[in-house]
């Protein structure tokens, strides 16, 4: 569950953002604040993963509040949503560390896209046991729709190998481990892992940790079957 806090001095905009958020699966709003002081109180009283922060708060700018937020709430991510168009503000925000920067007015589509992109990046990090260059490129490029394998593949992903591993996964109706896939396609575990994680990132596979009788948990991969 993604826990989101809203810091916005206009209660009407805050209400609209809340309505948008409630339409996104596995997302909840932990509270709304209308100035910097209330924002700090809200975050101290409620655990949040993400803060939607306006720059123009009545008692302190969001930019000036950012360092305090980063110092006190180490695991909090921030998306700035503001009418401010000064380039210097964006530069400062990037140096301090923000996940995204949205300029008002923000459409429902753009807002939802930004939140879903953030969620997917967070899920990628949480599910990864280790990373390689392909993972990093996917993470920073943002995530594409399921059609992505057919266009603009990241480096390290070959379309023929991708097609082969997709066919292999169709044979494993009960899921498969990295070792099983590498044997079936005649490739190294490193190669199998790279392609499997890519397919997870574009939502063609899902990955789960499964615990056997002995030994460490094993990461298994399953095809995501469309309901259509």
C-alpha cells in the first residue's frame, strides 16, 4: 500500500488530488496539510511514503521546507506540484532530491501517470535482489507499457532472445526459477535473470519469493495472464 500525504494551501486542489489518488489501486491518503507547520505535524503523526508538496505554502516555501523534510524523514519521497515556473526552483529541487516536478494545472491523466510511475519504480527497487545495467536503465528511463519489447529496447536486451525467453515462460504454467529458465533456454543465469527482470518491469511477468524446506528463499517468475 502506497501511503501519500498532501501539502497544499488551496483546500480545493488538495481535495482534487485526494480524489485522484483514491482511484489508484493500493494507494491511500494519510492526511492533508495546508501550510509547512501542519505538514511537519502530519508527517510526525502519520507514516507516509510520498509527499505531494506545493511550493507556495503560506508560512514557508516548499523548497525551503525540503531540507527539513529530508533530514527528519529519511525514507520520505517528494513530488513537487506547483504553479512555479522559475528554472532556479527546479534546479534547487533536483539538488535536494525530488521524485518528480509537476507544473499546475495538472490533468488527471498526467497526475495519475506520475503516481503510477513512482509506484512502479518503488516496486522495482523493493523486488530486486540485485541490479545490473539493464535494471538501472529501466529504472531511470521510466517504465513502458507491455508493448515496449517491440520498440526502444534498452541495451542488453536482444529482441530474438526476448522472444525466446517469452516462449520458454509459456511452458512454465506453475512458475519458474532463474535456474530453470536458464537451462530451458540454454543461457547463463545472469542472462536469464536480466531478461526475466525486464519482463517483470514491463508487467509481462510477476516475481515472488518462495520459501522451500531448506535454504534461502527462491525468486520465481510467473506469466501475467490477461483477463481479456
